[in-house]
C-alpha cells in the first residue's frame, strides 16, 4: 500500500503490529494462567470434599464415585442453593471464587494499564514526529510567502505527505521564477526609462536652446534656417532613439513574434540596403552584395533586413570616402552564415567586447553619428530568431560581423 511508503507511518504500523503481538501473547498467557488457577481451586475444593467424606467413614470407592459423578438431580441443586451455591450467585458469594476474581481483576488491570500506556507512548511519539514535520513545513512555507526561497521542504522520503511537499516545492519554484521575472521586468523598465531619460536630455536641451535662439533672432533668416535645421536634426535623433528603444524593449519583453519563412538571401540583402544606397553614393562609398541568389534562409524578412541594415549603417558610419561594405552569404551542412564586412577604421580592442551594449560609444568614435542602439537592436533581432552574431575587427583594417543561423533539416 502506498500509505506505508511514508517511513514514519511505516514505523508506526510496525509498532501497532508489535502491540497486537503483545496483546495476543498476553491473552494466551492470561488464559493459560486463569485455567491453571481454576484447576488449583477446583482441585483444592475436591480435596476438601474427599477429606470430609473419608472422615465420616465413607469408603474410598463410594467417595470416588461421588467425586466423579456427573449426574445432576433436583435434590442436589436444592441443597447447593440452600448453601448459597448456584448459577445465579455472585462470584464473591461462592467459596474459593472471591479470591480468584480479585486476583484475576488485579492482574488484568495491571497488564491492561501497561499495554494502554505502551500504546499511548507509541502513538504520542508518532504524532510528536508528525508535528515536528508539520512545523518544519509550516516555517518553510511561511518563508515562501515572504519571498525567501533559501530553505526547502523535505523530499528525501516516500509517502503521501512528501508527495504533497514535492508539489508545494514545484509551486514554490514557479512562484520564485515569477518573482524573479517580475523583479527583472521592473529593473528592466527602470533601466529603460533611465536610459531614455538620459539620452533625451541632450537633444531636449539642444532644442530648447535652438528655440530660444530662433525667438531672439526672428529677423535673421540665416540664423533661423541654421537652427531650424539643427532642431530638425535633434528631433530626428529623438525619434530614432525612441523607436529603437521601443523595438529593443518589445524584443526583450518577448512581445515580438517572428514570422519565419523561407526567403531568398538576395531578397533579404536587397531589402536591408534599400534605404542606404543613396547615402552610400552621396558619401562615395560602395555596397557590394555577393552570394548565390538561389540560396534561401528561414527568417523573418522585415526584422532580419533591419538587423543587417543596422550593421551596414554602422559600417557606413565608420568607413571613409572610397570605402567598401561587402555583404555575403554561404551555406554549410550545419549553418547558414551572412557576413557584413568593411574596410573602415575597425574597432579598438578595448571596445570590441562592449559594442553590443546599449548606448555604448567608443571614445574613438565620438565624432561619428549614431546613438549606440543599432548594434544592440541587431543582436536582439538575430538572437530572438535563434541565431547568433559575432564580430572580428582589427583597427585600421576594417570589421567583419557574422550572422549565423542553424540550417533547418
């Protein structure tokens, strides 16, 4: 039975079996003792009768016949009734039985009291152990209620109570995970708000200054045009910042569901650079695409194109006139890789491990445009689809970003 898998219940069951064994043994011994006592009383009574008969001159044969007779007559019953010896008489009224009754009751009372005491001790010990187990579980569950998950319920034994503890532990694990998720969400929201607030301070301050200059110089068209253009630039920076932060936040919160389908790698590259070719021409830079046009990749076209576009933007920002940005792809038995490389300034060794951090700006690139969200956004998009992104760079010799996706079987 499953109930006896519990070690404490099993021990208590063994105790009850032992108690039942003692009770049976006592009954057997007690019965044998009482039979022996009754035999002694019966023998003593017959000895007294035999002695009386012989003392009155009755022959031994006649006395033996009387003692061994099994015949019951009415005269005999009447005689015994007259002497106070009948089946309706109380035990204490019959000679020889009063002492027998007294000793029997005394012995039964002592042994019964001993057995009851033993049963009480065993039962009390079982409930004492059980109470300790319940108190331990209660303390642990109170800790769970207060958010303290350092202690755990005992689960190293079998039985219904420990199965219950195991279920409670699973519930506690879920609650702990939920608490951690909520805590991380609050920290993430706090950090995000802090980041946005910090990043908006500069363009907002610039806008206020530009607005003040324009108000103070209404009759100077050149000044108005100059600072209106700067205001437009600041507004564009703020819009880009807010949109990028919203996208990263939605990605990190898991609110984006990627619609992965098979797409041509050439189509993906074309969409990624669609809005950047004009900029590259104006800056006298080249964007080259190289790869088998028939190759296909399983991805979300729009989001993956944006990630690649952010890498191309980063390459344009750090490549001088005449620079070349190269997009290529290749398939291996296990991976599909897309590389975005350039022959620009490269990344300093002390910066390469930080470039995917939000708002990170190298001291070597303070003059280049950007808000420090393009690369983190690209990383979130790629990793959100089960891919990975890596970078290799050598200062003065360019940078190579590699996007890797597992090949679908």
